[in-house]
C-alpha cells in the first residue's frame, strides 16, 4: 500500500493486511482524491474508521493542515502510529481510540468542525445513515464541507441530503455529500 499523490507520493504505508480491514484500492483512492482535490488544501480532516490511516494520510500528503485518525482496532492504531511516524506528520495528526459514536460526541462537545470527514465503516454494520444524521444534526462540518462515504449498497435512506458526487467501483460506491446540499431532499427536489 502506498500514498498515490502529493508531497508523500509513492511512500509505502503499512496496515493493508490487518484482519477485519478493507483497504481502499489505489484506483479508488486516485479517483476519490481527484474528485475532492479543490477541498483538501488547508483542511481539517476526520478519518473516522481509519484502518491503516490511508485516506487521512493521503489528505495530509495533498495539503490538509490536520487529520484526526480514529479506530478501535489495536493493530490498526499501531499501523496508523507507525505510518504517521514514518511520514513525520506527528505535529499535524491526532490518533484517537474511541467507538465511532463516542468520537463524534467528543468532536461535538468540543466544537471541533471538519472540512472533510471520511466514513468507511465495516459494511455489515450498516451505520452510515446514523453517522451522517449525527454529523448533520450536530453541525460537525464547516460551510461547504464534505462527507465521503464508502458503501457497498446503493441506497442510503431517511436522510435529508442530496448526493453531490458518486462513483461506482465494482462492488463499492464512493458517495460524497456536501454541506450546502443538506437542505435538499434526495427525493428529486
């Protein structure tokens, strides 16, 4: 696994063989970061289900000013820590070991807002709806901020938002929701 673009392009990162994780393929990362490139520079990023930290590290490589990495898997946390040290980005990173909901509550309580939030939870948990609703209800994004969700199913229901961009890669989809679209309901409005 490697960083695909930016300052740390081609640098190897670890964590792609951790049981229970599903690293984002290089071609998916490349397409995703091409879609959001204009939003990355100087952004505050949350990689909520960080795994190896690949998405957050890619954002830092492309000019994000700070990234919070959150995961509860000890092996993932070690990989994130190793990757951060190897890239020497300790001063612009924070690792958290919290259940995803406790992490979101922490950010809400401490009035921490994000430009970009990456969501790549285990597919079988089907928690994307609850997470997006919590982010919206607690105003965790700045104006024009992005939620980027990787999902393996096409329908996200019961959320008052409109999808800003979407790409399909075989069995997975990348869905991007932008804050200004929240007031638009996805039922054709």
